[in-house]
C-alpha cells in the first residue's frame, strides 16, 4: 500500500526563513501561492505582465516580478507554467538564477522526467502535485480542508528536501487530505495515461461515437446529447460517491443488465491491447517527443484539431441545450 502523509507528518518550520517563488499565477499558481501565504510562508510571484493573471496577482496583494528576479530572490522555486512552455522559460530565465541549495519544484513531472529540465548540481528537484484543479485547491483550503496531493523526490534529493516538500504540501492544505508518496516516473506516466486513455481521450471519443451513432441512425441530436453527454455527469457523480457498485445500485436493473452484457462489447480485449501500446509509448518517451516536436512546429496539428473539434455537432446542440438549463453554470470557449 502507498505511504500517505497527514498534517502530523509535516512541519511548516522547514519553510521558515525560506522564500518560495511561484512562477506562473495560473490555475495552480494562484491557489498554491495564496494557500502558502495564508499558512504563514514567505511567497513571491514570477508572472509576466500584460495579461489578466498579472492583474490577478496584484489584486491578491502580491507584487509580481519577472521569473528571473523571483528565482534569484527565492530558496524554493515552483514552476507552475503550462508544461509545454516550462522548458524554454527554464532555460531562458530560471536556470542561471538558481543557486546551490535551492529546491526546484513542479506539480507535474513531465519536463524533469523526460529530460527537458536538467537542474544544475546542488539543486534538488521536488514534486508536490495536488490531485485537483487550482480553484478546488484554493476553495477546499479556505473551508479548512485540502485536496489530496502527491509528493516525489528527484534523483539524489536530500532528506531536508523531503521535509521541505512535506511542509509545502502542508502549506497548500495537501496534508489535510493526505499526501501520497510516489516517484517522478510514476506520477508522470500515470498522469499521462489517465488523461489520454480514460479521462480526456477515452471519454470524449466514447461520448462522440455514441452521439454520432444515434444521430446517424436518425434520432434527434437533442435526444442523443442528453443520453450520451449530459447524463454522463449523473453517472460519474455516483462513481465519485460510491464506486461502480453504488452506480449500479442506483440505476435500474435493466440498465445494470445492459451494463454487464454490452460494456465488454464496447471496451474489448483489443481496446485493452491498444491501451498497453499507449502506455508503452508514454513510458519510452514517444508521446513526450511528439508533443515537444508539435510545439516546436507551432502546434499546427494541435490548433487545427482543437478548431475542428469545437465545430462538432455535439458542441452545437450542446450549447443550445445548456442555455435552456438555468441551473447549469454554462461556460463558452
Ligand atoms: P495554467 O495554464 O493555468 O498556467 C498559466 C500560467 O503560465 C499563467 O501565469 C501564464 O501567464 C503563464 N504562462 C503561459 N505561457 C507562458 C509563457 N510562454 N511564458 C511565461 N509565462 C507563461 O497552468 P496550470 O496551473 O494548469 O498548470 C501548471 C502546472 O501544474 C503544470 O505542470 C500542470 O501539469 C500542473 N497541474 C495542473 C493541474 C490543473 O488542474 N490545472 C493539476 C495538477 C497539476 P499569462 O497569463 O501571462 O499567460
Ligand atoms: Mg495531466
Ligand atoms: Mg436511460
């Protein structure tokens, strides 16, 4: 079983007298920075000017500065930029401002695990990753709780760095929810696998294929939307509360029987064999290389696919139906 740390296993004094630089005031940055400050830590912000996140940091009472300056002033530097820009910003603004004894942190191991960020000697790497989006990290902390988090030490990191990591996790509220010990490799590979195979890739394609099958058979898109997209949330909420068993307890016996006989016809041994190939490509760096090269090429395929996907009929009908459901906090992209 995994080792899990709670509040009593962590001591904030390991951050006492240290300055933490949060680089990037986005989803994770704004939450982790404010939680740490409310926990009594010394926090500074590295955030480029000109955008709403700069103004947000100011309105929260920080004095945002450049990433270079924040790094130079800090003992602990947490890179909370989008993964695909971290490598370039690191090389241009962070690397040469790190000093021996500093700790370089992240909330996802992609760049360090896949060798896009190679810290100088004397600088330990440390991962503290909340298992939830930034707004939840902030709102749970404000309620006195915390989002469960992960902790991992980079190669050769010291015991003191681990204590700093636990203190950091406590400062953002993570130890209130539990902090699971992992490695950079495990965090990076399972995170990529989960989002590609189940959460984002798998689920989106499942929903689209179901919707298209009904519409192509002549059913109304509104009906297909409700069955294949809208109701997903109702089912997932049941998983979230009580797993597969509670979902199956709550649905009709007819739905449960259909689950057992049809589910394995949709997700077949072939699907699982493909999942294994996806995992291999994550493990051997093929996926990381492709994503890095895609960004070097101006993200042409990424941007085009995003635009095409936004024009899918399920998006058009969905927009209209969601505007009719007043209780939904409807978001437009
Ligand atoms: P966001 O996309 O919210 O971060 C955006 C921040 O990065 C903003 O401050 C933005 O500034 C800045 N930024 C973007 N591009 C550049 C650039 N080219 N140069 C300088 N600054 C730039 O990131 P997240 O918070 O989502 O992710 C941060 C890290 O946390 C990632 O490693 C991610 O994997 C990890 N993580 C994220 C989770 C999540 O739910 N979001 C969950 C767990 C981990 P500006 O406003 O000026 O563009
Ligand atoms: Mg991820
Ligand atoms: Mg039904």
